[in-house]
C-alpha cells in the first residue's frame, strides 16, 4: 500500500483505500493503463503489486547434501535394528543384543567407541578417520566417509570391549 500516486507526473496523496492498494488514483490509473481501475483486488496491475505475491508458490529448499542423505539412511538402518556401517557396505549388520536400539546418543548400552575393532588405519587411503577392522583385512573400510565409524554408534554383533584379548 502506498499513500502517494505512483504516476511520475502526479504524486498526489491517495486517500481512498482502494487507490492506496492500487498505487494510483482513478484518473491516473485510466491514463496510465488505458482502462478504468479494477474493482477486484485480484485484477491489480502496476508497480504497487510488483512484490505483492499472495499466490506465489513456495520456494523449494535446496536438495539435501550427500552427507545429509547418508546420515538419514544410517538413522533409518538404526530404526530397523541394523548397524549404520552396513549402509555404506550395502549389507545388514545386526546390532549387539546389549546395544541401544535408537539414535539417542545418550542411551545406555554398548557403543563403537569402546570397541577394540574401531581403529585409525595406518594407510593413506582412509585418512585419519576411525574405521572398523573386523576380520583383520579391513573388509569394512573404504577410503570414503561412509565407512567412518562414529564413537556414539551402537555396537554391532562383533563388538569386543577394549582390553579384551580374547579373539
């Protein structure tokens, strides 16, 4: 809404609410657009309506990143009772019976962070991120972030506590 006429040569004060919504007085509107002022608000035309878009479609959010999509798949695996590491490896790794069955990081139970198999590999490919060394041949490790083992993840069925030398 505007209180002055939008026509460059006019600039008169608009007192009528309909004229304020249009941005033009009745005479200036007719001179500018070649027709009488619309009666319906939906028929408004002119600079006053340039940014007034009541029926504009919502702005689409950007698509989620690769990391966000992987995190969502890992959370879904946890909800189904499988270890999140299996998402990257495309296998179902069952959780340990004493591990928490939720994505709650503070829930009591066994976690990957206290497992002897969670180690940082001494090779250039994997960087400095912890991986699972189950089987001794790095079958659960790749050079990408999908196989990085988070300390808060619930333990899998192959869990072995640190300090336990029984293999």
